[in-house]
């Protein structure tokens, strides 16, 4: 396998190790693609809450929180929950500075 083919293959690996249909994923990426629950989870991630703390606060299981986090990371196109937290923080700052934008 060539190096470029390997990079393409690795680049399409999803959070659970399976491959991701990048065309389908890209059509529903971004903050607007998140469900209300995913937005709640994202804002708690931005507050540096652990999965256990998020689960307790929202009344859901840690496994459900991890599923939400995986989908958030995929939809936002970031590599980790830190990247998701950065996006949430930027969004929060932007909406506070420009509420009508």
C-alpha cells in the first residue's frame, strides 16, 4: 500500500475505529448539526466536566455521554474533546459579543 493510500485510509477512521463516510459526515458537520442534547453535553465539556459529572448532571449514563462526545467530535470535525471545548468557548464568546449575529 502506498503512503498516500495509507494516509487516506487512516484519515477516514472514526472514533470507534470504524471507517467514516467522509462525504456523508461532511454534509452534517458544524455546530448547527448538533442536537439539543449534544449542545448541552458540549457546553459541559467546555466547563471541563468529566463524563461522570456530565452523566450525573443530565441524568444519563456515562456510556451515553461517551456516545454523545464521539458524535460531537465527528460533527465538529475536531480530533478530541479539547477541540470541541475550544469551539464551544469561541461560540459562547462570539454570541456574547455579537448576540444578534
